[in-house]
């Protein structure tokens, strides 16, 4: 217990030490972004990101990342509907992939090649959970292949616990059934995806789950991100049409 | 009187249960068994105060109807109630001299075969949250060092309870976060559905849905869920006239 407390304190210290805005300033999202940067630095990784997910695998979105490329990588999992983050959330255990080139494609046929195109070789995802409840995952990206050393693995788990704590603290401030405003802001560009999903449901006369699958299929075929496509659908510039069968 | 050689094992075992798959009822059950064992008491049990300040039985070293009755009697009078009210341990209380103090409890405890009784407070900061109860079949006295050790075991029970509360609180917050996220998403999806159905923009769709919810005294998130999963539920909202 003592060493757990010491590890948490050390992780908190690393986050406080991150350059930039004063550690005490800002809400949930700023703290999570600093957590991602501190973790990236501590593990000599190329980036890290935090995403929230929902049980039906259609919802959620990236809420914080260490840098622009990690944002893209987080988004990628929502565009494709697969990836280590999704698996870590669903299985409630860490998902460790030290080399995407070696085994990745069998695991994630869409995600693995796309992530490699963004310069990622190793990816490590940790569920954000407490007791029986879970809400998302923390992803760590590395440019070089190779496993996380036991020490780094422990550190990553501690940071995941800390991320969960930052989220529950934010929820405690937000109140019973409310969504905290800064999380809402962080998910703002995802909200169009859900609006578009609702529109596709009507356009194609399918269920809401099927609507997301169609939306993803369109993005995959058109090689575009889901938020770009969603933006066009919501603006009325793009309408998906029913297959002629 | 305390079996010191067993004590170290007990602490290690208890520390183990605090970490993985913590089950508070199991934990308190095994703690009372260990307490009885190391203190050489015939029986041990645990009572906790409910939110109304009323003591409730939660665990004991053995299942017995007569013993249960003795714990339950103390909701009204007895060493645990005294200990809970004063925050001070009741130690080495000879039941044969306790008839005046506890007119109901003392004779029943003697009937079951006990000679002496003890109660140790479960303290958190300045509050007492319950009591650890021990029964002996002799009038053997706990020495001051024994008392300190048993109080330690009572403190461990307190730590276990707090740990459980912390986990449960975080779990509830996480579930709230998850459900807030879900309803946020569902509302956006429903906005999309209504925007397309009525040929309006998403803001107008939101206003339409919100007004409908208010007019019919429904929760917005319930209406949104119906729009997305069961469009026939609110035809006046989901069909064009």
C-alpha cells in the first residue's frame, strides 16, 4: 500500500513538473493532457492519449493527448471501430502490442497498418476502471518496437489509475447526472459524429448501430476521418445512399 | 493471553485481503474469526452503526442463533452500545456483576455460557462507527498490552470499511460519468435523427425534442433514447405530418 501511495505521489509530481500552465490551474482535461505529456516523457514514448468509451462500442471519443499525432491516433480507433484502446476497455485488462508490424494486422486489420503509417510500432493500452465500473482507456505509443520494461509497465498502470482519479474527481464536481463542461468541450468535435450517425440512420433506414458501421465503412473506403465525413453530413453536403440490392 | 506468534500471520493475511477483489463482508468475517482465535475469546462479533446511528450486526466468528441474539440485544443495551456511545472500550466486564448495568443482556449472556464480555470501538477521526465485541467463557483478564492489540484489530476493521467506501464511491462516480457520456451521445444521435426526419438543422431539432420532453414531463435523455432505439414510441415527434 505504501509503495502504491509512493508511486501515485511520484506520478503526480511528474505531472506537476510538466512545463506549461501552472499545475493547479485548469480542469479535468488540462490535467489529463499534462498526464499524457508526463507519461510520454517518463517512458520515452512518442505519445499518449486518453479516450472515453461506451459499452456499445459506438460512442465516446478522445478527451486528451500529449500531442497532435497522438490525437490523430486516438481518433483513428473511433474511425475504424477497433484498436488496442477498444480492446483494453472491453476486456478490462492491459493490451500490450510491442510490435504492430509483426502481429498487429492479425489483431487489428484496419488499425495496425494505419497506426504504422503514423509512425507507431508499439502500442500499449490500459483500461480506465475502478471496481466493476469502466469508462475508457489510456494509450501509449512508441516509434520503436519492443516491450515495456516491468518498471515502465508499473508506471503506466499508476498513470492509468491517476487518470481514472482525475476523471472521477471531475465527475464529483459535475454532480450526479451531469457531464462536466470541460469534458463536453473536449468531445465537441465528436458530437457531430453522433449527429451524423443519427442522420445516416434515417437516410439509410437502418438501426443506430448499423448506421455507425455504414459511416465507418464509408470513411474507410474514402480514406477520410470520421469527423471530416460527419461534418459534411451534418452540413447537408453529403448524404449516404442506400445500396441497391 | 494474546497468541503473539499468530498475530503476524493475521496481519499479513488481512493486508492481502485489502488489495485484491476486496469483499467487505468476507473481510469482516475473517477478522472476527482471527480476533477470537488470537485473543482466546470464545466468540467475537462486529456491530456497525447505520446512517441513523442504530447499531447493526454485520459479522461474527461463528454462526449461532444464540450468539446472534446477544448481538441483536445490544441494539438496545449492552457493552457495544455503551462503547459506541462513549467511544471508550469496555474491557473485562464480569457478567455476574453486570446485572444492573445491562438487565436484559447480562443474564442472557450468562445463559449462553459466557463469563465476561468486552467491546472495542471502531473509530474514525472523532467518530465511532461501530464496535468489536468479544465474549469469554472465563473471567480471565486482558492485560493492557492485550487491550492495545485487540484495539489494533478493531482499527484494521475500520481501515477495511473505509477502503471499501472509497472504492464504492469511485465506482459510483465512474458509473455516473459513463451514464452522463451515454446520454450526451444519445441526445446528439437523436438530434441527427430528428434533423433528417423533419428537414431542419440540428439546433432546431434539439429545441423540438426539448420542448416535447418538457410538455410531456419526460426526461430529455429518455426521449432521446426512444427516438434512437424505438421511433414508434413518440410518433408526434418522429413522424412528419
